[in-house]
């Protein structure tokens, strides 16, 4: 069976993952580009550009695609937020390469052109036009969706703060340094990340750091063991509610910003 067009080789990694997830969602729905345009506020040619990696996908488009396909947009929007930090290549830069994750699917017969590009620019957030300072932190996917946080030698993706390198070992508990601060941000000595994503069943030094910060703020995550289970997720939801964040239980950039205070 024919495949989607290969995504451009210069497409940033997290943006590539987002497009792949949106392609899978569209394929599962059985909707063509014309039908998708009729059910959303975006034209057929806009969807052709978004789903072929020619133009960044607006947040609203992600929400509308999830809605018409009957899917929960939460995790897609978290990925969209991280992808928004990446710098896109100049228009036309790079040749397409094979996309092993796209999977076989029939091409959409409507195709789509470039005639409505100017009309669709209003949907693209301004931040896509700004150079990105950092690439996003580790993401892991199972069955095509974000599920857990990765680990590293020092547990830090942003390189900020003064946390010492640590090695995560499953099956043990950890102490928290409640006095560690740098650049007016708090660090517990396990990770310096500002944007690592953590969801249920995640594990590693980022999780230890999040558990320590929750405890410091008075929200009980349970045992400080680096395992992101139901108890820790419930504590995150309570913390997010108290800080007027989206209470989805996923630790991302906005939640880290509050935890570091």
C-alpha cells in the first residue's frame, strides 16, 4: 500500500514526532483532507502542508484534529508545546528522507496546493518565527503516544542549575537537597531540567527531582524513589490545580517552572 510522502530531512525531531502522531490520528479516522477541512477551521491546502512537514502546525489545528477524530488532545498539546521550541529550517531547505515511523497508508486523493498559504498564516503562532534556544528533552513513545520521561548521566536537559551528576538506580530511595538554588531557581540535586516530560510509569532522575520539589512545596508524592506512579501523579495534579495550571498530571515546562520557584 502507498505511503505518506517522506517528511523533510531538516524537520526538527519533536516536530517530526508530532506530525507522525497527527498522520496516524487522521489515518485512523478515515477522513480525507477535504473532509478534514470541512470539519475544522483550516483549509485542505493547510492540512496538506501541516501533515507533510512543510509548515509548523498551529496549536488550534492540533486541538481541532483531535476533536474531529474523537481523541484526547492533552498529550498531543504537550508535544506541540515542546516542538514549538525548535527552530524550523528555511523554506525549501533539505531533501525529503524516508520516514520509518509513518507506516503504510494510502495517499490522500485531494493532494492540496499552496494557493491559500497567505490566508493561513494567521493560524501560526509568532513563536515559530523566533529562533529556538534549546531542543526539547527526551520523549518516549509507546503505541504512538507519549508515556514517560528519559534518563541521562546528570538527569538534566537544559543545562541550568548546579545539580551534581547522579546515577539513577531503580529500587532505592533518594535524599533531597532543599537548599539548592541557582539563578533564583530551586534544585534538589538530581536533575537540572526545565522541560523534561514526565507521565505515568516514567522513571529516572527527573522523576526524583520532581518528587523532591513536590515535597518541598508541601505536596506528598509518596516515597522519593524515582518512579512516577499514581500517588506522584495525584500530587502533581493537586500542585497544578493550586498553581492554576492545567491539571493533567503531566510534568512539563509550565509545571517545572512552578516547581523550581
